[in-house]
C-alpha cells in the first residue's frame, strides 16, 4: 500500500505537469493511433492479397492484433519511463531516488508521462471490441473473464522482459539496443499466428522468448483452435499465469542488479 500511495501521488503530479501542454497530449495520442494504424493497414493489405495467414482470416487476426495491442498498452502506459533508464543511471538522477522516502523503481516509473501509449490503449481497446463482436468466440462469462486475465497477463509478460533488460543498465550502463530488440520482436512477430514461422521459430518464441504467452496462446484458446498448438492445452489456458511469474522474477532481478549501482558523482 505504501508503494501504491507513492506511485499514485507521483503520477498525479506528472499528470498535472503534462496537462499544461494539451496540444502536445493530443498530438502524442494521435501519433500512437497512427503508428498502430499503419501496422493494421499492412495486415489488411496482406490478407487482401492472400486471403488468410496460416489459416486465420481477418476477424481472427484482428482479434489477435487487438489482444496484443491492449496488452502492450497496459504495460507501456505505466511503464513508459523505463525507456529512460540509461539516462537516469548514467546521468546520476538515480542518486536522488535513493534518498527519497519512496521506492526507486516507483520514482522511475512516475518521473514523467509519455502519452503516446494512450493512443495505443485507445486503438487497442477499440479494435479488440470490434473484433470480439465478429470473431468466432463463444462469449460465456468464463470466456470474458479469461480474456481480461489474458490481456493483463500479456502486459506482465512484455513488461517483465523490458524490466529485466532495464535492470542490466546497473552493470552495462547502456541497454537501449537490447530493449529495442525486444520491442521489435513483439512488433514483428506478435501480430501473427506463430505457426506461420515454422516449428523451430515457434518453439523459440514460446519457451526462449515467451512471445506466445502475450496474445497467441490465449487467442488460440478463445477461438477454439487448440488443435494447431504444439504445446499442451493446459499451457494455453494457463498463459495468463506466466505473466505473474515472469514479472516477479524480473522484479527480483531488478532488485539484485540495483545493488551494483555506482553513482556518477553528479
């Protein structure tokens, strides 16, 4: 509760600072919407040419795309300041976090707001809502509950990988290339059924880089396409739990790596 109260107060202050520039807020949100719109337009163009991708039609792929986008925005909205971890550590700003009465990670997450992620959130929720009405899903209360857990779990998976990469900054100082690589993998492979990439890539994107747990496995279960999975069905239904496990591991890794922080002396 102490962590939550500290985060709430710091985020409220960051909101007040950002809302002094309302024009910038609007442009940032529109920028996020346009960026994701380009990805969706590319997907539509491919489907216009080939009809399906891996046996998935437009409604099913839009549902997958919407789930991944909502999961991405749910972590990127509160976690956008992780992008600046290298700058915070190398520039000595982290020194101030250590002497304040709030956890350093909470201070990092709430230092500012990057409102482009709200564009992703708006676009993702809109797309997922529209796709949910057209996708062949039996919307029972259990399915709705699983969908909510799945997008939260997917957000935790992506956030955990980014947090773990950021923790390396305490030793490596520069982690931008690692974090950009992680982001590129999610953007390049996360919007398609993994079966189209082959068995080896599918294994790697499930058990080495856990991309499948963000949207593909939950979507496959909701669409009743479990027969195409190369993993046990229970793993598909249990996909949301992977996010909790990975986030806990990533946080412990952050705490351990933070012990190697060396002040820049600024």
